[in-house]
């Protein structure tokens, strides 16, 4: 832990089979008007919508609906949400869904009282809110993004072919989040494994940076080991409560600022994946999986010691008698085999990317500078080419 | 993560060489009157007192002093602090010191406006505060207890020969804590290694309980590995910033509620150590070290699988071809050797305990019921006998 940093994460979490009861504690803290935000309507089939509405009514809330939030929520939809929140005079935005719904709720929450163009202010200029922020609460139904306990909000501007995430400060974090692992049971397998890989990528992209000895990296190794073990169980038996609950908790701690403390971070898998998504609208975790092996093969020579540590501490590679690079490469091979077993999409062709999109995807890739090697445009192009 | 639980930790941390600057952010949030709490005066020699007072004055605070807080802070001293805080009409209690000073500040904070006897209410009946709580901030100068980011307060009642900890809810947590690893450089070696073992014991006492697969245990293993590595460096070179900063950060996360989430915990090493301290006034971490090996030798047969996991994942014991119990015992032997290398006190005789105190220590030991084996009075007596 070399650098100076601050840490504060005020989100209150209610975890477990009875977590929804937490709404009874939380709802009375806010005013009457609740904007109820959700996605494509699956919560109306699995009973979660009814349970939430019943609790809202029991707490005498006025409910204003804002459904239809899509995966990769669009800025056009955010603009619609802003209008709905204004019309409702919303005192609380209650997001019921996965990371897209939570991200969307945060984007609306900082924009309702913002007099500037929200896209320009938050996602191009990366400014912090200077206006009143509507408090957000989450009821999580899909696991992966960590949006339930952080300030992250990823929004796609289709007109500009940009999918950009802004990590807001703690005043934008959800005030509370309801984490019931059983609410994730009905998520289709494709979404479940996509979420699992999103979690893994969050941890790895914070882990694969820096050369110091940092407690954060030891915590990351712990989270990775727990995630791999529980994912192996969940793909065999998606109704294993213990495994699903460990995955849910791991997701939260993979991206709530803790494991980045005191260290640099990389984030290029997300930048590459988001560029792919901006052109294909593919599922987030799958875009990460599809560029991971080419990107880490590119990165490994610049951070060989850390990749070897990863191989030993996470994948149990025995380093005895092997050169460090061989240990490191063996770790990546084991990860690749595991990803294939999980059923992740391992190339961007299968996500709908075409060679005609290449120039555009290169242009859409934001280049971060915290990793072992700062990419140039040619590196981006080569990694994307390897990902077809 | 099987059970239902809530998680919320609102303490704001400022970490690093510039951490004290955080006071400029925090002090303006509180009223004029600050009760400045500290220990035996070492902060007046190493410049920390002067730096804090300068910042308090720059923020136009009225300073009321309450020095002389002893290790194992006494309830008699708490009563004195209550009177001082009342006389000062304190708006903020600023604790500058180690865990004892932070614990003391919290005990005072919940007692100033309490009309009942605070010892009876909080440390015998374990009730939560029903009165106004004075906010507490910490400037940490010694590492180990985790008091900087939790609701724990351990107070000794000498008249009753009881040293008892109450873990208060999040409203009693420090509002902010200043964590500058350099502030811990002047702590004598005996206190440094005692603090390191306090951290280790916090992690182990949460780890050695439960048989489920729980993400918390993976996080604990990460913290343990980081702690062992950094302790090895710090005992060779106490001025190694990286090592001291990792130890400081590990201490905070070892006891801020995270690694106990979703699982049972044991805590008998603390109960035994606190009984020893109540009769000897010995340094906290050393009392834990002195009873650890006898207690874990007692406990191992009831939780062999977890002790074997500990041996493999934390101490690198190769399990190939060995019975589980042998793997488990090898882990304990490696820990014992490491404790000796650190210079920990390995028996209670060296801490001043005598056979005449045995009955009293047995009587002072609170028995917790979360571990692999709930002790009876005879078990307590035997483990203490083994600890002489």
C-alpha cells in the first residue's frame, strides 16, 4: 500500500434469503415518490416485482414506473428516465434488476437536477455532479457488475458508437442494496456465466498492475479462488444456494473500490470489451471473455512476475524447475481451459463482430495508462484482430 | 455465505503519508469543542501531538485535553473521561493513539449522555446506546486492534477483575480515521509484534469456525498471507514503509466486520487472553499469543479439516500422502515457529501469571459458543494450565 488514498463505502447491504425485508428499514427514510426502474419485465414473471410493489405500498409510497431498461442502457433511455423522474418528483429511485438497471438508475439520479447535457458532462468530460442527487436503492436480480455497492455507471451512446463508464464518488453510491441470491436463480445460463466472467475480469484488471507487495492483491487472490470454486459448483447446479451466494458476495467486493486501494489498475479488457459492445451490443461479460486471452497474451511479457504469481496462487501451478514465463503461460492456459468449460464466448466473431467493424472498434477503445504496458493504437488493433 | 446478514461500514479512512491532511476535510463537519484523548504522552515526543493541535487550531477548535489513557483502559478512567467530556460540552472526541485510546474514546462517546451506569449497561448487559452519541474520530499511532473502523470497545474493570469487549453497532464506529503508517514507526518492537499478533488472532478467530464454503474464509487467507509476509519484513526492517502500510491496512480489514459475514466465529483466544490480562494487566497481543498454541491444540480435533486447509493455504504445507490430521498439525507447528521468530511471548508465566491466579482466570473467562467445540470450565482450566 504505497500511495495515499481515501476509503469510504457507505452503502448498506441486506444479504440473504430474507434480504428484501430490508426495504422495511430503508423505505421510511425517503419521501413519498418512488421511481421504480426495471428492465425487460422478467421480474414480473418471477414474482420479484409483486413483492417489491407490495412493500412499497405497505410503506405508503407513490409508485412511478420506468421499465424497459435494456442491457447496455442507452443514453436515449437515460434521457427518458430523467423526464420521468422529473415528472414524478422522485424522492428515491429504486432499481430492481441487474447491473444495467443499477447503472441506469445512477445516471438518472445525477442528471435529474443537472442543467447541462448529462452525456457531455459525465461521460465525455467525466465531471462530478454539482447538483442535487436523487438517492438510489437497488434490489439485485443478476450478479456481476458490482454496481450495487459502487459509483459506476456505464452508458452507451449509439449515435456516437461509444460505451463509456463513469465511476462516480461515494455520494452517488446506492444508499442501500438488497442482495438475495435466490433472486438470481432464474437468470439464464448464458447471463449467469457472463456475470461470473464479469466478476473475474473486475478482479484481474485490478490485480494485473503494479509491482509492489500490496494487501489488495492478496485479497484479490482470495476472491478469485472463492469465485472459481463456486462457479464450478454453480454451472453443475445453478440452484446451489451456497455457491450462488458466494458468487453474489464476491461480485460486490470485486468492484466496490477495496481491492484497488493503494495500487495502480489496468482496465484494458473492459475498454476493449466495451468497444466491441458499442458496435455489436453483445452481452457485457461475453465481450470481456472474448478479448481476454489475446489481451493477456499481449500483456504477459510486460508483467511476467505477476502472471507467474497468479498461476501459482490462483491456479495452483507448481513452479518447481520451470522458468517464470512458462509458469505464467501455464496459468493463462489453465484459465483459458476453465473459461471454455464455463461456456464463455471466446472470440468476438461469435458476438457478431465483423472485419468491417475493426476500424470503428479501434477508434472506440479508450486507452488507460495504469497497466504493465500502455497500448498504442496498433496494439489495440492487433489484440482485436487476435480476438476474431 | 449461508446466513442472512447486513453490512454497513460508514467510517471514512484517510490512508498514507499525507493522511493527517484528512483532518482539514473532517474537522469542519463538527462543532467547536473537541475532547483530545491520548495515552501516556509518546505523541508529545514524536511530533504527532503538535501536528494535530496545529490542525485543530487552524480549524478554530476549542481543545479540551484528556491524556493518560492506559493500555487496557480502565472503567475508572472512562468515568473520568465522561466528566471531562461533559464539562467540555464536547462536539467531537478525537482519539490520538492506539486501540486502547480508540476503545476508550468510544466508551466515553456512548456514556456522556447516558443516565445509567455505563459499565452495567454496556459491558455487563451488552445493551446498545439509547442516548445521543458524541462522534469519534481517530488518528492511529499503533496498529492491531482494528478499533479505527469498528464498534469495538474493550474496557477493564479492575475492581471486578473483568476485561470485557462490547462490539457496538455502526452508529458508534469512528466517523473517520487517519491511518499514516509512518506514525507507527516509533512504537517499540514489543508493541509492534504484539500488534501483529493481535491482527493475526482476529483473523484466525473468525476463520476457525464453520464448515461451509464461505468467501469470507478466502478473504481471511489472503489477509493472513499478506500479514505474514509483511511481518517478516517489518521485524527485519521496522522502517519499511510498504510492510508497515500493509500491516496497518490488514489490521483494519481483520476486524471491521467483513470477514465474519455469513459465518460463525470462535473468539475463545480473545476470551482466554482477556482473562489473563484482567489478572496481570499484560499487553493484549501477548496474552493472545501465550494461550494460542494450547488452545488450538485443544481445538484441532474438532475442526481438523479447517486446520488442514489453513496449513495448506496459509503455510504452504504439502498435503500429498499425509493424513489430514498430520497436515493440520504441521500447519500449527509452522505457525508456532513463526510466532517464536517474531519474538512473541509464548506462555503466561512470562506475562506474570501465577498458579494462584488460575481459579480467578478461569472465572474471568467468558465462554463463547460459535467455535468447533464449546468449552466447559474444565476445558478452560486445562488450556490455561497448558499455557503456563
